[in-house]
C-alpha cells in the first residue's frame, strides 16, 4: 500500500508535522495499517493543494480518489478498507464519533489554542509566520504575545474542559473503552499538536490523561512518539 496513498500536511521548522487535523488522518492510517507517503506543504502555499478543490490540509490522495478534511478522510478509510480494524465500530459508533469530533473542534481546540499558539508561531516554517500571526490574532482578538501573559489562566480553563475526559479515563484505558479507536485519535491530535510545537507542559505526570497519552504514543510501534517535538 505504501506509495499508493499520499497525505498532504503542514510543514514546520526542522521537520515538524504539526497540523492537529493531519494527525487525526495519520493516526487513522496507522490504525488501518496503511502505509502512506507524507507530502508536507507550507500553510500559505495554497497552490500545492489546489488540486483538492480546497485551501486547507489534510488532503488524502488514495489512488485516483482525493479526499480533504480529516473527518471525511476517516470516513473514506473506514469505507474503503472494511477488512482493516474499524475506526468507528459500526453505525452507532460513527454517529457518536461525529458528535465527539464536533465537540473537540468547537470546545477542546479553542481551549488549547491560547495555551500553545505563541509557541506554535515560533516553530512553523518562517515563511508562514506573518500569515499565521494575522490568522490567529484575528481569531483570538489579541496579540500572540498577550497569550503568554494569560497562559496560566488559559491552562486552568483547559483543565476544566478536560475534566470529563479525566473522569472517563479513570475507569477505562482509552476514550473508546478497552481499545483505542478514532475518538481517541481526535483527542490525541490536540495533545500531539501541543507536544510537537510547544515546550509548555499541559498535563501533570499524575494526570489520567498523561497516562492515556503515553498509551497512544506507544501504539503502532511508537508511530506518533518518534517524531520531532518541541
């Protein structure tokens, strides 16, 4: 399968692959046991992915099929490779996971963003820095430097957002229960985003989420562990 599948994803400094949405696709591919070629692109280089009909990564090229958006990529992989381990565990799991995906994008990602955004700016491709600053400051309604001053409060808000997941992970080893599946990768993508791009420790060593993150990092022969990090 290697060479037939190509994943277009964001390129940072020193080989960092930092798109949280691309990490969802990466983990989905690893879960399915599919080899793939990585094609890193700059955030501001829209021409590199114009063939997809969109302006954002991840973009998956699977043979003649082109899929963009991490959720649609997961759905494509589940449908195209039914003999491989399931990402959703059936129709009910698919629906629950889609709800979880929306929660993560609208609640968890915005909670993590002010904690790590200034560090991300320092580790993206230098060509993208002005583009990234303008986009993030427009979203946050503040200067990146101001997020550093408010990091402690942002970390506290993030902690409150994560409390339900902590409670679940005290009862079971993975978000999905006894074994990991796509909902785990959705949450993990946010922590991998932070791990790759920020030296700030967002989890204490005794946090149930820290143990869960280590279990995810061990999956698939350390697929997500063995990458450049902050």
